[in-house]
C-alpha cells in the first residue's frame, strides 16, 4: 500500500485540501472516533509581552496529548489512513510526530512502528514503547530514519505517516488558526512559530487563508545548523543542509518541504535564525516565566521574542511599527527534562 495518497474524492482548492460534503477536517470529530487534539489554551504572557514590546499570546500546544502540536495533523492523517484501509502505521520521526502517531494508532486500535534517528533521546523512545509502538532506531538524522520507514511502509497494509509533508497534516494543523479566530477579538499582527520540515508553517498558512487573514505575517524561526528553510530561501530553491548541527533535534530535517518553501513565497513569511544558545536560554527563561518546560525546537520561536528580533524587524520596517498583538505557537516537544536542560546548558557553555 505504501505512502498514503490523498483520497481522490478530496479536492485541492486554492492551495488547501477541502473535504467533500459529509467529511470533516478533523476539527469537529468524525464517525464517532472524534478528533484527537484539544482546543488548546490561548494565554497572554506578561513576560513575553514585555520582552517583545507587544501584547503576546501563547498558543499552548505543549498541553496537547503527547506534548506537541503534532497530534493535530498527524492525528487527522492517521484517522483518514485508517478510514481508507490502513492496518499499520509506519512513521519516521525526530520524536514528536512519532509520539502523535503512536497515540493515534492506540486510539484507532492499530499497530504502529516508529523509526527514530539515534539523536532521539532514550526518554522519548521509552514513551513511544509505553504508547504501544514498536521502535526502530536508524541513522543519526531524521532523513536516514525516513528512508528506512519508507522501506517498511512497502509491506501490505502499511502506510507511511510522514511527520510534516502531507496535505492532510497541514489541514489538521490549520485547526490551530481556526481556534485563534474563535478566541481572539481581532486578527493578530503576526504569528511566531518554529520550522523543522515546515508542516506547522504550511498548516498555519493554510489556516490563515481559510479564516480570511491572508495578510498576517508569519515569523518562521529556525536554529543555525537546522536552518533548511532559511537556506532554501537564500538559494531560491530547495537545498539540503550537509548535516544537522543544532541541539534543536526536532527541527532537524536536512531539506524543508517544497510546500513550506512555496508558502514562504505566497505568504508574508519572515525567516529568522537563532543560535542554539539563544534557543536554550529561551527555554530556561520560559520555564522561569511561565513554569512550562519546552524543547529547544520551541525555544527557537520564543527566542525571537526574548532576544528582541521583533523590535529589530519593526525597526527595519519589515513589520509595522506598532503591533497590537502577536501569537507565538508554543509548539512544545517531549524530548526535554530537567537533566537534559542542564546538559544542554553545559554543552553550550551557558552559566
Ligand atoms: N518535529 C518532527 C520532525 O523532526 C518530528 O518528527 O517530531 N516543534 C517541535 C516540538 C517539533 O517536534 C517539530 C517537528 C517542529 C517544531 C517543527 O515542525 P515541522 O516539521 O512541521 O516544521 C525532524
């Protein structure tokens, strides 16, 4: 069966997948199985607002089942795959997409194999097994694990659940923007998020168009060493990084998806790259400010606010001089704990 293809009954309209009448996009729940993600909290952060010089709302995706936004799109893709006859999921993942796939598989009563690179921490591997998934470790970076997952997915009844590159994943992630529309009084002046392979970016851009906010700029954060979107934008085409040289392992896709690059061309997307140290400092500061522990992958987006990038972009005229409100997607991540944060700080020579 191999890689899941978009069911032919789905339409592709203005860059987004549209379910035919009678099907839903995962937001409302379907066929008794319901959606797997929560409507996540949207909270104002005094500390981030102070740092950014604008009112900052946090979209708290770290409280989703399995600890990240991934369950939105992956949960939806898995539901659709099960509906179209899939009997086993095979997911390659830096960790969080695999956790979402394992969780969705459990809900759907189907087995899952998750292939992770050696860089995925032992705690994540254990959590995957606790969720009932078979775990295979292959290669050092996600791209190598992905090649192995595609091989495994060739088996009868298996489907490959890609961590970021599928229209149904983007459609599922777009639910995040529909929730923003439902809870904010007016549209935000910018959305800040992290980019790995670009699934979250593609989903948020799809959602912004869908709710009639096509002019809201997206600040796309990456770390140096995992800056595949930035490199592609600079080159004007998709390029592969030679290796992943960042502690933000969940952002570690050597090549960003074609859809992410296309989004950055069709939508106002400002690509910003931070140092690992800035991302890790942001993780620690966020823990102190909001008492929430997130991965460096998420720290990259927070760092744009803490390190004054928003102020700089306004100064450069790349964002309007006065911003009423900004939303930061607190994408979360499970591959972090207190000892890991201490280890990261010591590795980066941070006090
Ligand atoms: N992580 C993917 C890809 O890893 C995974 O397999 O879990 N923030 C967190 C906490 C993430 O886990 C990820 C993706 C991202 C941000 C970036 O999301 P994307 O890939 O949709 O841009 C290699």
